[in-house]
C-alpha cells in the first residue's frame, strides 16, 4: 500500500490506522474525513527531532495552519513541541481558542488588516512575518501605541529562477508575496525597518513553493538568503538570528511519487547551510521551517458512498460519490493526483477504469479521471487516500452541501474532532 497506515482487513475491507473504513462509514456516515492521530504526531516529531539534532539551538518547525486548521490540531502541535504559522485573523482565532501558546505563533499573509494586527497584538502573538512596507508601518504604529517592541521577520523573495525549478513559483521576483532582493527593495525595507522604534528585526523568511521532492531548490534559496543575510549584517552592523525557509516538502500521493526521507533531507539541508554560512563568513542562523502538507496529508483519508455507476457505451464510466469538490477541490483546481480504492473490496483486482465524479452541479467536479479500482455498486464506499492537507481546509458549502466531520483515529479508538455540519448550520447566518 501507498503508506503503512493503509491496509486490507480480514473481510477485504480497506483499513486506515488499523481500523475498518467500511465500519467507520457505517458509524459516522459519509462523506467522512479520517485523521490518523499517531501519524500526525509521528510526522511532527520527525521535524521536531531532526531540527533539534541538525540545526542550532533555537530552531523550530512551525505547523503551516493553512493545510488543516481546527482546534484539535493546535493541541496536538503544542504537545509535540511545534510552533505554528497562521495567515489570517480566523486561523489566529482558532489557534488562540485551542490554547496554543501565542508566543510561538507567527503571523503570515500578504495583506494583514489593521484590525487583524490589533487582534494579534491583543492576543500576545509572538511574531509577525512582515510582507510589505504598509503593514510594517502599521505594526510599528500599533506597537508604539501599546508601548512595546514587536518582534518581526521580513518575508523576502529570493528570486529563484523558474526555468531551473518549474514548479517553484512562490519565491519568484514577480510573486505577490514578500519583497524582492533582486530589485533592491528588500534592502530598502530592511534599512527602514531598522530605523523604526517599535519593531525589532530578527531575520528573514522565504517560501519557494509546495510539493517539492528534491532538496536542491531549498539549498538554492538558502544560498541566496544567507549571502544576503551576510551582506545586511555587515552593512548595517546587526545580528540576525533567524532564517525561515518556509514549507514545501513533497508528499507521496500516488505509487509513482518518490518515497521521501524527511529526516535525511533536513540533515542534508543543515550541512549545506552550515557550509554556506561559513563561506559567507557568518554564524549559522537558527532555522525555522513551515511544513504543512508533509505533516497532515498522509494522516488523512476521505470516504464516500457510491450512488451510481454509469457507463457511457463506447466512452467512459463514472462512479458518483456523495461528496466531491466541496470537500476536495484539488483535482478541479490543479488536476492533483490521488490514490483511490473501493473500500469494501480492497482485496479485489483494480480492473474497472472509471472517473470518480462528485455530486455538485459542475462538470468539473471530479476527484480523479480514468483510474482503475475494483468495480463498485451503489452503497459501497470509495476511499481517497492522502487527503489530510488542503482538503478540509479548502472545503465549501457549494450546492449547500454540509461539510463532513473530521474523525480522529488513535490506537483502535475513534472520536469526532470536528462534527458534521447540519442543515441547520446551512441557514445559521441567514436573516429571517
Ligand atoms: C503554503 C505555505 C506553507 C506550507 O507549505 P506546504 O507545502 O504545505 O509545506 C508554509 N509557509 C508558507 C508561507 C506558505 O505559503
């Protein structure tokens, strides 16, 4: 199987985290989002331990909240010693409500409103990762008003060549995020930040992209960032403590994706950083990383009930499910690949080529096209693997479809971490 938390039980049913997925469908209904708690914790501890081992003292992984955000995930993250990054006042509110230590939270985002900045400061947020000059001014002003100095990092775009790394587009000079090193604007912003009284600049951030399987793009970005850090430290006689390398480690969605050894990648990036820091004549900075997908993706699985199995003679077959783009818009958005099983007959040969179609009134509402599964009939269940990241987080109520619950699996037990939305929830905001 794709990951070792996916298996086949005695009855031929697909199992996840050692539990029968068909029985879970019967207990909780479908669509159903499962989350393997031990896998989440295991993934977190790989980062926590590897970063402790290979980087300098105050280096930490930050859970990228946007991949999956609900109260329970912050409790687990805090217990596992992860820090977190949030990108909106909403994510901040969820983290705070879960009791996440605010001093370990970093506020990202390319457009922080005055109100969001104020809310974050009132909650005692530790760090802002500043995107642009306007918000730098506002953070400085609000910190001044409150009579304290706000710790910040600046988000910079290292200007990674998109021709060398086709998939890597968030760190490009023309990105909407951050401030460009290449154009001289980053240095201007730094000089300006250093002149302000109510912000303390401690380092830089860059994020180059997502679903990256090799370490070279991270090393290339780090080279640019370290050289720039050395230049700034010498020119302005400042000591910068942190380099935040963002998120982006890839995850195995299908059999032909590579198997990734995160600990080894972190070790290799660390030795690269150490050598490059020495070459630039600076002390190795403490490192922050922001994994999202690689923490939660393979801890997730989504289950659906099959409605119809429609074969258009001479063309193709559709298997209709009771969810779709409302709980997983990633195929519709980017053609993302997934591994799919007939959960009732995971032991049978996957010889029925079909397209898994969602139930929205939208012909693009597909989960996968032309994949092979054991042929299902109405009432059987379809499992889509590795759905922990950017599925629930991106879900919607299009066609007034209630969001599924998140059911956590741990040591043979299951419990509701986020309840299923009800029809009453669907009209809860409507005026009479
Ligand atoms: C999306 C994002 C992440 C997380 O990326 P993954 O690919 O899920 O690891 C981290 N940092 C920033 C700034 C992001 O935009």
